[in-house]
C-alpha cells in the first residue's frame, strides 16, 4: 500500500510523523512530505498558492513511482490533500482528512463560519502572540493547549508565522467545488478529536459527510487539534489507516 502523508502548518513532517511511520506494517510504503510553503529558502515561495502544494504532491508521488496512492493530510496538510483530491481524483485510492484546516465555504453553517473567522483573525496578530491564540481558537473552551517546549525555539519555528498566513490565504483563494466532492468515488475518512472546537471541525465533518459519497468518521474522544492521534496514538491511527486503505483497494480490485 502506497501513501503520501502531509503535516500541518507548524510541526515539520519528519517530527510529526516519525512514530506513525514506524507503526505501519511492512507492506506499507508511506512517505511523509513537508508542505511546499516551507520547501525553499523563501517563505512563502514566489507565486505561492494551493496549486504549489498540488504540484508538490504530484512530484513526490512521481519520484516514489506511485501510480496511484492513498493521501493523508492533517490540518493545513488536510486542506492541501483535499485540494489535490478534487484536482486529481483518478490518481488516488483513498483520502484521509485529519481535521483539515479548510474545506471550502459552500454549505457552511453560521457557527462554522464564525469559528473559521476566529481562527483566521489570530493570523493578523503580531508573531509573538499569534501561535498561542491560533492554538486556543481551535480547541474547546476549558481544554489546555500543550505547553511550549523548554529552551530556545527551534530554527524552523521562525518561518511558521509567515507560512501559516500564506497558506491560509491560499486556502481562501482556492476553489473547493462541492460538485467535485459529490463525484469523488474513493473512500474518505475524517479523523476528529473530541476536544477540538466542534463548531469548526465537527460541523465541517458533518458538512463533508453530506457531499462525499463514501465518507466515514473516526472520533478520538480524548484528542484535540494540537494533541492529534498520529502523535499520541500512532499504533491505533496506523491500524485505522491501514484498514481504510485495505477496504479502498479491495473495492477497487
């Protein structure tokens, strides 16, 4: 089973997915991929948009010689994975969205719009205040976000505020047509944390359930957006993904 796995806008792919990649069975060839917004020395790269992320996924799949593959994305990587799936459905076997940061605007309820606006508003804060507010906006009230690591921030952290702003702008400029979701023939799995802000991720899941023909929801009751299952429950999450992938391949012959 061949797979490409995309991270969110903060933690680099190699750090985010080390435990998950080691939890897969021997028959899985899964490649974690950094977001293209961070691929060069300039953040964001010139003329950056969702097409940049789509082209980057194609390039990695070509290099890995994946004719067709399973695509998994978390947060910003989830939105990028969704954009790819709608652009190139024939290249995929399945899609997994782990609390995607964006899924278009068609059909959103007012509560989802308000929750999304709350997250986007944090990106206009000064860099020193942005990350904490960005995290708080995506988890339920009363849930404590993870404490920042001790010591000086890693060098890669310096690019994250600009990268998050750039990728959020790319989401808003890109079309996510619901008619393409309705014709997406492959299984879609949505992973949802029970302690993430329901008005954002829970309502998004309900909206996508109404448009994708083959949609399943997996809820991790004790997890939230910054305590995701690929880091905290990698064995369970790996098993869930492999089951999802096997079903897709069995259905496709």
